[in-house]
């Protein structure tokens, strides 16, 4: 157990497990046994000691999309997490490598019971929301309850509804969570390293101003406070003079701007209107040659497409149809001409090569390109002349090439007789249609972080394929049983076996259309952003690293 310095709240973590469970937890790096450290991915607490330091200037990011831009985890998509990590503190902190931390989260320590069904979190005292009120365990409990509500659009809401039995606040700074079954990954799932569901919001303020009042002027306890925001356009945050975990932020303001057109984003970078932009892989060499700084998250995302609502009377309900559509895709060609060679084929989306350490089956080969076999399968399934359906196209921060990739997929499918009609829209529109069951037999494509952590992978697979999830494409008792075996496991060995089984099941089922593992490039003004540890946190690029003094 160690103690943080620089006048900050103490940071400790301990978990008194039986020896076998303790060893598994350490192997996972899940934060079930964590000691506070004085360095986070190169970040030293000592930087906060300079009393003369003040935030200055504006850091401006131009991205293809930034989630729903509604600043509450239950109103926001996972892909809006970047600005949320600046606005809020999380129940459990996170390191750049994607593991939980007792150093920069609200909980200074936590315990998991021997049966992995009771978690106790001890919160730091003295953390203040931006309105001056103190953050307490009641706020943490209420925030998670809001995430779990049926109307919540939080990515992993279904997972928490399935896991959590009840929550108690025995003392103002103590939160106790009881789970329905063993939940060895709970600290990871509530950490800043995973989704946004662990963010803590002020209960009293939210209830006083209501949802509309809160989205107009959000209040958190993170290093930045809300300045202004317009959904679909811009969010601007303003730095605190000092933050309990991050010290004095580097920039006075951070501005996130939605700019769907890549050419416009690049022009903004070149004229000094933006400091960081998301770009397609093919534009990286020329921008680097022009003197801009390029940051790349190697194999940061896995790309793939979904066959929606497979339980309905639609062509993609037939496994032979899904197999045919997979065989129709020339992945090597996509990698070369769409992703500029900055990608590699993968066997099954969303389980990438990083997941081998979590139990994924590395022997599974990518689906081959075989349009002749694809036509034969369609005929066998009763579609000798093909069929028609809809595919969605939208700009995305992590996949600026998405519209061109969709056009290529339309061309591949036409060769086997399948007519895909492109529906150009915003991601939030397609996401809402998916959650409300209005995509029967349709197709949409996404990128998602390449995961190596078993807990993160289980949560994602639950979200995408379990019958109880609003995002599911399946209603399969066989899959549900496998998933529930993994999510209620009390040992790492069991979890790894289940992940291997899930990998083979989805692969043999042709559940999705895997495309590739891709590098994620971001280009920046070299003087403004000389260093940035993109990290391995999920759904954000370790945005807090951008505002730290070095």
C-alpha cells in the first residue's frame, strides 16, 4: 500500500483474496489487487507542485464524429467518451495501458469478497464537483443507477443490469455493490480504462435542473468544466485552476469540433484552425512530410459489419447467406486500396489478435475470397437471384474511410447478386434504429477497440450478441448460455475457455462480417502537441494525457 503525495487524497487499494483468486486477479491486471503508483504512463505527480503554473491557450480537435454529444453516460455513446474523461472523474481510475488504477479514480481502494459477489469501494473525501458540492457515494450509486435504467443508451447498460443485484451506501464515502453472480471484472468495467459507465455525476444538481438543464450546462468533478456545447457541432471545456488528480491542466480550454469532411479537417490543420485531426490512413505520408506530428495507435481498432436482427424473417437469418456475403468480400483489396496497407485481415469481428491472451482461438483463419462459392450458397439458401437490403454509411472519427469502404462492399455484393442500397446518415441515427429494432436484415459497419483484456471482451460480446442487449443481432439460447457461463465465472481459466468457445461459435455462425484490424492515425501540430500517449484505454485516446504538463 502506498500513499500519493502533492497534497492529494490518499490512494490505496487492497483485495484480500484466497490465494488462487488473488493470483488470477494479478494475472488479469484487472485492478482487483492494485497499489497506487507515482507514475501513469509517463505522468509524474510531481508536475502539480509548481504553484506558478496556469492553464493557457486552446487545444482544438477536429473529428469526423463525437458520439451523441450529450454529456451524461446514459445519454452518450461509447464513442463520445473522449470529452467525458476530461469532464468527469470515474469510480475507478485507469492507466494508459488499459488497466485500472487506484491513483486517478474516485475510489482510493476497493475489496472483492471471496465469492466475488460483493464489492466495496472506499471513496476519497474532499473531491468537489464544479458547482462546489462534495462528491459522495450517493452520487456514485445514483450515477450507476441512471446508467442501468431501461431508457439508458449507455453501451454496456444491459451488462450492468444483468450483473448488479443492488447497491448500498453504509457511509457517505463507502459504496457496496452486490452482484447476482460472481463478477470478477467489476472494477475493470467501472474504470476509466473501459467505458464511460463509471463516470460520477452530481445527483442533486441533475435532479434540480433536469436532463435538459444538465445537457445545457453539465457539472462534473474532472479537470475540465463545461463551457458550451451544441450537439453535432462543438463542445468546449474550460480548465480548473488545479485538479486533485491531474494538477494544473496544460490548456485553458479544450475544444472538440465535429467536421465530417476529411478535406476540411486537413485544411483546418494546415491553416492553424485545428491542432489535432483524425485522418484516413492514406493521407498520413503527405502530412508527415509536411512537418506535422503523426500519432498512431497500432492495430488500435477492429473493423467489421453487422447483420442486424437475425432472428426475423430476413435473408441474413440464414447462416448460408451470411457465409456467402463474407465470401464475397476481398479483404486484401480493401486493406490495400481503402486502408493504404495499414491493416491486416482478421478472423472474426470483434475478436482481434490482441484477444489471444484472453483465450481467443488463434488458429481460426480469415474468411477467404470466393465469390463463386458465395453464389452457390445463396442459391442453396433460396436466393439464386440474390436479394435487396440496406447498408448504412456515416462518418466516424476512427474510420474516416467508412463511406468509401461501404461503396466497395456494395460493389462486392453486386457481383453475387445482392443489391445493397446505401443509406447515408449520422451514426447516432443508425444507432437509435438499432436499439429500437428498426434494422431488420440491414447492415451497418463499425470500428471498435482491439481488446486484450478478458473482462472487456466479455462485456463487448454480451453487448453485441446476448438476447437481453438492445444492440444484439442474435436471439440464440446457445450463445446466451455460453456467455452466461463466462460472465458468472469465478476463475480466469474458465473465462479463457469460454472466450475460445465464443470465438469459434461466432466464427462458425458467420455472426458478423469481419474486415480487418487497422492502425488509427491522428495528425497534430508538432509544436502544440509534441507528445501524446494514445494508450490502450477503450473508446477514447487517453485524452487526459493531452492536458498533462511534462
